[in-house]
């Protein structure tokens, strides 16, 4: 990975921010939790429609998602079950489709929402008072919702929204974040609490640049965030050494998502496709989410962009002791081979799994101290020793993905100071992790090709078209 080398090239001021981005990036790029993003590539393609702003999920008409249809639903349900005795009639709540809460539109046409800002010292009682509601409205609600805590902690600057009809509370909403709020609805004297999640709208955007002095400056000029620049460098970092190989005139182009909520940009989404031309050689990549919901980046031919192993399982660390079969042991003074590489890093520095695999040891292991050993397929295994802490929940049998956090640098076992001792074995034989030939990660399986190919064609065509449009407009 060339993230470290890249950050050396960045202006000093940016080092910290870029470093943070890189750490987060390692996780974001390589971790498995991409289900949310799973639909995005497909969805975003639809965004290419002339309007360019189709919502990500089919929007329910706003009344349907705000509970207004509940009486109707209850009515129709009742009409279907006239013969049921009273006590077996299922309450309307039970039949409110869960999907109705997925995309809630907070401002339906008819309802009047009263917004009260939370100030220091406020609590539900004072806020209800400000809304003109008394304890006789507050306590029945608190008593009947299962977990009043789910309403969330109220912080100054946040808002509580009320719908009040004829002096009675109908709805109460607490916005925990732009994407998540808690909604209490009162119907027929009953209260229902639900978490309402909103999906940001993803819009695909094209950006490109040519390097004059550094990727970082060119990226900034092209309007990329530091995070996106690091992400781009990481994507191509397997093929291009961003510390040594970059030349003036190298260029990049990418299509990625920007996320909007109520017309306001709230952040960046994933890179969908990108290309990097280094010294005349062009590299291209496409993000693809397979049928298991797992996302990764592939070449247009469907090969993985990655190697099967990270060269270095810790960021921002320096090699403090190399692989050396004839080393003198620092503590015992005897000739003892050093069968791995030591990376000096601060206690608590995250350690990542070098590759996809299965944990075969997680716990203390003699002089190694707290140690994780991971088996990668038949031939390979990696070992991470002297950890201060193994990631909670990680145990023998756990599956891990490349780049996933497995523990933290420490100095447990026979160790003179905080460092990671890292071993790489091929068919049981210790190899030098710094020089061993790393195999390519697995290509896209055959059964995924039918879905991948049209997506790749489309995205690559868009990269081309956008580049030409830009040329024409210059
Ligand atoms: Zn060591």
C-alpha cells in the first residue's frame, strides 16, 4: 500500500487530516459491511436519466409513509375480517408494513409540524411545555412506549417536532441525525415508537485532473475531498507507486456518488469507476457488488485490483527489525532467527488482517503474547504478535476480510516495546513478508460476469463520454 508514501508528499498542514482519511479509508474500502452500498451501483446508473436526480428508493407517496394510510389499512383489514371475535382482531400497528418506515417523508401535505429547539437545561417536560402540552400528554406517552430511552438523548441545538391536534399530541419526532429520527405516533389512544431511516439520494458525478506537481494538489483542484484522493490512491496503489512513479502529466478521472438529503449535499458515496494514467499507461477499475452483496473493485476484464495480501498490516509504522534467519535475540542474546518483520508503532495502533481468511488462533501464545493467526486458503497463513488487545469478538473460527481490524499494537509477551511482529508462511515455511511474491486476489467468479460486463461497459463508456465532453468544452 502506498498510502504512507503518498502522505509524505502532502503539504505538512494536510498530514493529519490525510492520515485520518487513510485510516478510515482502509476500513471503508476493504471491510465487508457494504450491504448498504450494495444497490448503489445499479441505482446510480438509473440516475443517468436526463433528470439526473431520481430518488434512490421508489418513493412512497408521502401520506403512505407518515401513517395517514393506517386508518385506511385498518379499515380494509377490518372489512376483510368481520367475523373475527373482538379479542382476536389484530391491531392496526401489527399490520403496518415495515417498509413504510424505510423512506419516510417528514413533511406530508396536511400536517402542521411544530418545531421546538432543544436548549441547555431542556428536558421532555420543558419541551412539551414550550409546545403547549402538559404532563397529561407527556406521561401517558412515556408510560406506554416500550423504551422511552429510544427517543434518544436530547442535545442542545437539536429539534423536537410535534404534530398537535385539538390540544392533543399526535406525533412526536426527534431527529437524531439527518438520516435517523425517532417517531412516536398516537392512534386511537395508543402510542407507537419507530425508528425512521432516510436514504440519501445518490447522484453520480464525474471529476478529472492532470498532475502538475502532486496527485494531492491535482485532486484538490479537481474538487475532490482529501478522503476521495486517498481512496483513489489506494485503489490504484497496487499498480502504481504514488511515491516514486508519479510524473507530471499523469492524469485521473473518476465517477463517484455524492449524497444529498433534501437537496443538500451531506457527503460523498462510493467511487463507481475510475482511471489513472501513469507515464502513459492507463489503469481502469469498476466497483461491482456481487450476488452476495459483497463489493470490490475489478479491472474491466474482471480481475481483482487487489493482491490477496496487504504488504503491511499496519499503517504509519516503521520497520524496526527485518526478517533475519541469523539474528541475535534482543533479550536472550542467543542466536535466534527472526522469522518475521517488526513494525514499531504506538500502542493501540490498529492492526489489519493482511488477507481474507479464517482465524485459527486468537489469544496468548507464549513469548508472542496476545496473538492472532489467520489461515488464508490452503497455502498461506499470517501471524500477528505482541498485541495490546485482540479485537473483541474475534475468536478461533472467525472469518475476516482483507483490511479488517483484528487487534491493536502492544508489547505483550517477550517484547522490548510496542510493536507488531508479523509472520508470513507459505506451506508452513516462513517467508520474508517484505519481499515475498504476493498472489493476486481472486478474479470475479464466472457466474458474476453476466451482471458485471454490462455495468463495466456502461461506466467505462461514461468515463469516455465525459472526458470528450470536457475536451470539447475547453
Ligand atoms: Zn519480531
